[in-house]
C-alpha cells in the first residue's frame, strides 16, 4: 500500500492484491479529504483557534527541540509577553472586542519576529517568542521594540483602546538550558517588568530570582502574621499648634517578624494589597486602634490609614461601626485617613462610603495631598475634614520658595473650604516655624516624636504637650 501525492493536490492510496489466477489487482482510493482532515486535526491540536498561533504545549515542544540542537556558541532567547489591561478591556468593551484586540496584538507580534523565530499564545492574554541567535543585548533590543510597537493604542470599532504590555526575557544557555528553566526564569523577569510599570521589559538575573524568592517567603509569612500575633500598632502624635495639645495619634502598622525583625510597612503593606488580605488587616487595625484610644485623654483622637482596596467593597462603614460599638469609643474620636490614589477608583462607591462614615460622626482626612493625581474639584465633592500636606513639600521649605508658596496656597484653600491642615515631616525647629508661619493648623514629624508602641503613648502625649508649651 502506498500513497501517491498528485500535482493537483489530491492524494491517492494504492493497494495491490494478488488475484487467484496469478495476476494483481490494484485498488486506487482517493483519500484527499481524509488526509486534509487529519492535517486539520493535527493543526488544531497545537494551534490557538482565535489567533492561529501555536499553543503552550507545542511551544514548549518547539523550545525543547531548539535547545537539543548543538549550540556552537549561539544563544537563544525566550520572551514572555503579557497584556497589562486585558481584563479591563474585556469588562468594559465585551469579550468580542477583547478577541479583536488579542488577534490584533498577535498580528503586531508576528510582523516583528524574524524568519526562524517562533510565536505562540501561551495564556489568556499572554504570548511567547523563541528568538534564535539572540544574546542578552539583542534580546533586550527586541523586547524594547515589542514594548514600543505593540504597547500603543488600537482602533476597535471606531474606539481607541489603550494597549499596554510587559516583556520578560531569559537567554540560553546562561539563564538555563531546558525549556522549563527558561520559561520559569522568563516568568521571573516578567514579574519584575510588571512592577516597573507599563510597556516595560526586564531580563532575568540571579539577584532577581533571589529577590522574588524572598518576596514569596514574605507573602507566605504575612498570611499567618495576624493569626500569630506578629502585627502591632505604633502611634505618632499630631499636635494642634495653637492649643499646644496633641490632637490625635496616628496608628501605623508594624510587623514584628520572628527572624527578620521589624519589616517596614512600605514593604509588607503593598504585598498585603496584592495578595488580597489588606481588608483583613484593615479591620484588625481599626478595631485595635479604637480599643487602644480608650486609654488616652478624651481630647486625643486616633487616626487610622485606609487602603484604596478597602473601598472596593461596601462594608467599610459596617466594619467601622462594629469597631466603635465593640470598643465603646465615641465616633468623634476616630479619624480615617485616605490617600489621593483612592480618588482614582470607583468614585461613586467611594463618595457613598465616605458620606456614610461622616454620618456616623467619624472624621475623614486626605493624606499625602499634592503627590498624587487628585483634582481640586474632588475637594468640593468629597467630605474631607482635614488635608495633610505631604512631607516632600515641608522638607524643602527652608531652601525652596516654591514649596513655601504651595504650602501657603493649600492652607488658604483649605480654610476657604472649611478644612483643617496638617503639615507632615516636621523634623527641625525651622520646619516648625515655617509651617506655623504659613498658617498650618496641626503638625506631625520626628521633631515631636517618632512612632512609639502603644504602652509609650501616654508618656509621649504628656512629653509633647509639655515641650511645645515650654517652647512657646
């Protein structure tokens, strides 16, 4: 039996059988449809139906075969490409438009790769490329080209859709000599590129792998930190200058790790937000702060920082009410601080939550004012009681006239809107004198006190009020 492939594209299967009279009988069967069907099934088995690209399984097979070839001092790069905002595109424009975007991105990538390169769709919004003969410098150049060419606006049914990508790069043989090693290390590089922002790329290196391993260890430990009693609140005073009294104590979360010691909040708070436990930590912080404040003088409030993630549900006012009820702290002694990034999220939900808190009698302060993206119009629509002027402006007051003008302008604006002002970052007497001259109502910073454990709060309150009164 043999298959004859004819010039017109048909395939004829020929079988020869001996006859009873000593001759031969040839049977010719046109199997063209069957052969084409088998080819289609084989192609579909390793191709993505939407984009026509290879799927992950076939890509890994191709990568393994490429790595099995003799190196002859040549390099090979694996580039993993991830779309940053694909979920938002699907949610806002629909899955049909999302499919259109995926096909368009695949087409852009296909135009950029060279002969002998391999392109595949390896996830919902992820692509991968095998770049033959590329060393680290060449791979970095290719990655940068991808970010520039692919990460740009795309027209979908007459609407401009923002496209943003990240690229992670691993190069063989220096970063690994097996398909699994290269893919794993390209993933590590991709995570670094995502952290760097839109349309950024990163190359794998050993330090990056160690850093990621350490982060994963922190994630694991943080998930059990609250249950194990490793989290605690420290407090920093905020003083009203006119009365020379402590107006409030700001609660600042600290993580006392059993082997690492005190982990800075700038490290573990973003991790808590990313792994989805900031809501749990926030509930604990509000409850703990309300209980702690019961032991302080009646004129001292407690201020608690809120994450924008805590506003993504509608239960923040319920959590706050429960904390006040369980502790017995009057609502007027609780102050909640939010940052400008909150104003970029769901504005309607945010405004509704803030107003519910105001109705309860809780104060709301806008923290780090001037460093984010908040429009001045938000100061009209959101019920803030207080604006905290970021320390970056205060720190440069002694040598920067522009900072002085900004602080004075914020103070004047706040007064016109019926809001109080707090100057953060007071570290010297000169800082103190200048913010007081600018008209700030309250002050906070190391010149008064660093954050202290809860047991030290009564002594800090007395000391700060005594020192500021004596300096008057």
